[in-house]
C-alpha cells in the first residue's frame, strides 16, 4: 500500500442491493493533492458485512455514505453503527443531483458506490446517531399501517369496476386487510404503552388541539429529532420550509418540496383540523386569508406553525396551554 495512503482520510460509499454491497473506498489528502479509489463487492450477508466492517475499521474512516433503499440498508447500517463508524443514510435524490452536477450521468452499482464516496468527501453531511430500538420498532409498525391503508385504497378502487366474480374476492381481501389494519393499530397501541418515554411524548403532542393519535405517532416514528432541532431546521427536514426557485423568468417564487413525505401528509391533515379546533392556528389561518394569501399557502404556513409548537412542547416537556390574552 502507498505510504501516503496510511495518512489520507477515507470516505466510503456503499451501494446496497438485495444480495450484494458495492463498495468504493476513496482516500483523500488535499494538502498533498493525493487521492485514490478502490472498488470491491461483498455479499449482503453476515460474512460480507463482517468483511466490510473489518476493512473500514482498519482505516482512518471519516465518513460512510449509503442511500435510503426502502429498508434494504437497515442491516448493514446497524452493523456499521454498532462498531461506532461514522455514517449517514442520504436521500437518493441528493446523490443523483450531485452526480448530474459533476457530469456523471451513467448509472451502475459500481458507479453509484463511487459517486457516494465522492459525495461523502465533497458534501460531508454530519453523521447522526441511529434512533434507539423503541423508535425503530415504532417506525416499522407505522410503515406497515401506511402500507395497509394504501392496499385498502387500491382494492376499494378496483372494487368499483370489478365484475361480480372478481368483486367477491376483492371484498374478501378488503375484509382481511381491515382486520390486519386493526391488529396493526393494536400493535401500535402496545408499542406506545410499553415505552414510558414514547407514551409521555405522545401525551405531550396530543395535548395540542388538532393533534390526534395518527399525527402524534407519525411524528414520533418519522421525526425522532422532534424537540432537539431549531424550528427552521425541523421545517426543512420535514419539507415545509419555503425554498427559492429563482431561475430563468421565475423570480420570487417559493415552494415546499422534499423532506419526509409521510410526515408532511399527516401534518397537513393535522393543520387542517387545527384551523377549526385550535384557537391559535385558526386565528393565524384567518389572518393570512385576510391578508390575501391563497388557502393552500396559508395552510402550509399553519403546518409550519403547528410543527413549531409541537417542537417546543417536546423541547420544554410542557403540555399545551391556551395562551392568555389580557383584557384591554
């Protein structure tokens, strides 16, 4: 091995497939204008993960980057985190935008791993600790509930146009899905009740008018950072922060996008309810409408305000209190 390699900093990109891990190790020492890459593949099993972990522990690993792949990455992420390796799981869109910006349009597993390593070196996202076991269990149950709701909606749509023989089978499947949804709801209740911390956090969130069990549990599972970040960072994380789109003839246009779609969808419904049942949010909504804001823009602003309130409730560990306005 090159002696300079032993002093260089290592950035690793790991592209996760169903049965293999494509790895790119990138050594970099800008002060000496030195860089080198090595690519290899390991099986996505215990022995392959052990080999990857051992290799990364041998080096001065600065950062390991993986893409979120719908859950496929969880096993390898858990193994890397257990060894204290600095890692970040990133949104695939961020990586593709980075690849396009650097002119790398081809896409293979090996190329993707190399792009992840270069992304790690160039962007250096801050490693975040994994949520604890209780949060991960809650996330899995909430994700399953969302899947069941999606299947129920799809089957009910098919039922409307299905001929009679097929309709009977669809109806049977709908009944099974409804029972499975009920069981999942019970699992969700049990997960909350078995954890004093989650139970207390849910109670704090639900003390805010407009926040029901679905929104509270979606936030607990989907935003474990709630209560620890600033309002602006949290709004950007969830995807309700207005972002600039000044390009070409577009000037001054702001829109919300990205972030955590499932959380944003639940927050939308919560804000809609809050405009009717939460005096603070309702007054804020009406004030925006009176100022000429479109209803959708006003509602997104209410989502941000509600999220800010919930963040403060968890941060300060105090239930919601109706603000007192002194008489004039």
